[in-house]
């Protein structure tokens, strides 16, 4: 049901929406008639060409074929326009500004959407594209004096009204008036429902914190440390939209890359920004980057598999390997090893080509002169230098066979020319061969993949993503210094890096802002400290599991989280079913049942599947986020949010380590409005102090 609009102009706005949708509908009908006519004309032209081609000369045939091709292109353009209008019919616009040009008394309302809509009947722009010059004042200014750059020059004037809307399936769910742009949908909803000055002041404070992040144009690397529920991902995506608008002449959606933790999360954020329209921003994951960098020739464990392994089997040797490979010292050792190899592993010797001598000192000199080039690429350049040397001093032209022999001889002067062997040798040089262990069947551990790529870049070279002009890295806490060093090489562009050090699913390999700035020295760092996604009660509960001293909880109140104890697993399962039934009777749209491990999530899903509609299991192979009920392990739920969350199996045995503390914190902070925890027998000590109203055993 649409949310009622508490505004004196609500009736007018609803009527305007209906008028715009009617104009769109009429235009779509006209387009359908035009498409039908063009299709008929095209068919008739093709038929004429087929029936009369024998009597036509070459010029006439070419002319008709050109006419057919031209008609087809026009048809494609019309279809593309129809698709844009269909998108507008569902959600015509998301913003409005009332602007009066300086020196004129007339106030003009400008409605802003994902595409331009010009109504032929009235010969007027009904909706302005968000990238149009006049739309800039929606993003750039609050109420009062404003200006925008038009083809005719700078247009000065004043903004008297600014509104934002949420329109879905042609229905206005809410609208709000606010001097500044509110980026987060939850805040938009809260403001649209409330006339409370306190709420408006809170949102104004949040906006003052967020606006500099969205609009920062100077930082080459911008690092955003945001507490749980601070809206950091939404802010980062609006930053991308802002940059696309600001630099629309030099940067397009395909020039931006989003690095996301998994496909589900990528799908979840894909439609966060209405401004992006049908432009798809490319996204990828670390595993995909790794596979490309290694030419799909090396098998390796995924991050999902690594986390699952840590949760299911806490092997001390695995933890030791992982911990060391995720330190700045490890990255420093890799650099020291590369210097060692440069100095020690290339031993030049004389080369005889017939009676022509190329002395070792010449070869050694060439090798060192190319120190900025990956080692494996130097050999071909040295071969060419030798060929030029022989030609100059001995007046001898090398044959194809001699060229191959020279290249082979130079390559052999380097001690190790195989990347796998070199990576293994690194640990021998380090004096810690036990830190390198392959998984069965020549499969690398995930912690080894990016150190291997780092060496490959330095020794063989890797083609960077030169077409990408801005990289957005989410969940920054899950990437190591080595991974950031690799990203620095692969993406020599501006970057926005965001995350929360407390929301790590792998504390043995996590990073914080200090770690990341050690790689990106000179980066701008901002903190988002105000949490508003979860209710005050849920935030307070989560803070007792894992305290974030930077967090400031917004007082959006709701029900207290519930903790329910049972004697038997069957009783716990029945309570989960009761909560699901209540969910379907509520106004909530999404429920997350967040388990600690994938195996627990799979077992619970099997118990519930078929009993309730729209219930989905998230796993490593999941590609999309689904509304309804989602059963998921914690590490797949990161970055997601749900109206209601159930965290089952919160026992002393299941949640007791520091890693478990982080996981439980993440699980609880996925809830926006309602949080329920269940367990059998003894509760986890991580929530023990908060149990004050237990359900009694049956």
C-alpha cells in the first residue's frame, strides 16, 4: 500500500503524477503505431526488392538496400526510446526543483528523472534527465540563490522549493520537502512520515556529514570508515552518480568499476541509484580479478571457501599462515625478496654468435638499465640490444635461428623463470617454508593468490584496467595489504574505498584504515559515525556484543530484540516457523535468517523449504538478492539489510570466540526494525548479560 503523503500539496502532486503518466501512455501508443508502420514499410520495401531485383540496375539496388538499413536503424532508435519511456512510466521522476531565473517573476517547476521526456502535444519538457544542465541545481544547491551552466551561458536564479519522491509501479509511496538532498531511502521515509523538528535536525546533521563525502572531487583515494548502519554504501554509490554527473563529458558508467564481495551483494546494490537509469556500472569480485590476472591457468580457493574452512575447522596452522600473509610486514618481505632476486638471480655470461663475442658486462648492464620493466619482459629487449650490438660492431645480421638461441641463452641466465617455482622459493628465502601449503590437487590457498599475483606483476607484468577511471571498493576490511597493492597496480585511477573494521568475517585477515593508508599514502580518510539503519534498541543490543566507540545511534525507536531459550531443537525450529508466519502477516517486505555457517543455513533451509512461500537460500553460487525470506550464512549477509532478522543457534558452543563476536555483531546489525535470537539450552556468553526475559522451557 502506498504511504500517505502528509503535505498540503499532496493532492496536487498526485494529480500531476497521473497527468504525466497519461502523457507517457499516449506517447507510447504513438510509438507503437510508428513502430508498426515502419515494420510494414520495411517489409514492403524488402518485398519490392525481392520481386524486382532482376530488372534493377546496381545503383537502384544499392539505394533500396540503404533505405532498408536506414529504416532498420530508425526502428532500433524508436524501440530504444520506447524502453526508456516504459521505465519512466513505472517511476517517472524522483526529484523536483522550483526555480525562478534572475530578473523574472515566473517560478518554473523542473521534475527530474532518469531520462528526458518531451511531450510533443504540449511541445514542452515534462521530465528532465538527471544529467541535464538544469538538473545540476538539484544536486548542487539548497534553497535560495542558485545557478546552472547552460549552452547559452550561466543562468542565475533562486530555488524556492525542493522535493524528493519515491514512485514505484506508478504509485507515489512518499514525498518529502527538504532544503538539501537526502541520499538514503530510509531517511527519506522517516522524514516523509514525520513533521518532528528533532528528526529534521538529526537528518540535517547526517547530511552535513555525508555531503562532503558524496561531493569530494579532490581526493585521489577516498577512504570511508563507516559504522554499521551509517549508509556508507548508499553514500558511495551517490558519490559515483555525482561524479558521473559532474564529469559526464569525460567519464561514463563503463569507466567505473565496483569491487563487491559477492554476486548477491552486487545485485542488491545494482538498483540503488535511480539516477543511473539503464546505465550498468561494471562490477567484479576479487576472485574474478585474480583469475584474469593469472590467465585462468591457476586453480585457487575462493574467499567463501576460506571463511567456511575457518568456521568449520579452526586449524592453528591455517590461522598462522593466514595471519602472517595479511600483514604489512609480509608485503614488505615480498618487496625485499624482489630486490634480492634482482641482485642475485641474474648471472650474466659471455655469448658467442659465430665468431662475434657479446661480453657478459654488456648483458648485465642492459639488465640493470631495464629495472623499471618486469624481469621476464627484459629478455626480449636484451636480445634486441645484442642483435643491434653485433650488427654495429661486427657488421653481422642475425638469422632467425640465432635470434632464438640468443633469447634462450639470456633467459637461462636467470635462476628461476617459472612463477610457481618463484613463489615457493620466496618462502625458502624467507626461512619459513611451512607457511606455504597447497590444497589437494595443486590448488592454492586463497591467502596465496594475491601474493602470487603481486610477484607476477613484478616479474611478468599484468595488463592494468586502463579503461577504468574510478574504482569503488566495498567491504574494505576484508582485503589484505597485498591485495591493496595489487589493486593499486591493476587500477591506476581514482578510488573510493569503504567499509567497517568491526564488520569483518575474517579477523585473521582484515584491514583497517591505518593498514589501507599504508598502501595508499596521502589518501583522504573520513568517518561516518551516525548509525540510523537499525532501531535504537537493536543498535544498543549489538553494541553490547561488540562496542564501537565511534558509533552514535539515531533515536529511531522500535521493539526490543527478543532472546528465546528452548530445551530441544524441535522447539527452536517451531518458534522460527511462528516468527515466519507473523512476518507474512506484517507489513515487512524482507526477512533474513542469518546463521553462522553455510552448513547451518543449508540445514535450516531444508527444514523450511516448501512450508513457506518466497524462501531462498544464499550460497556461494547465488547470483541475485530476493525479497521475502532469505536464509544465509553471516559472511553472505554482509552489506545486506532486512526489515526483520532471526539469528538462530546462538548457543555457548556455536558463538564463543572473537571471530564469533564479529559474526554475531554483523548478523544482528542486518536488522532494521525487528531482531529475534533463539538458542537451545545454554546461551552464548556474548549475549549472556542481555538475557533478561527468557522464554520458559515447555
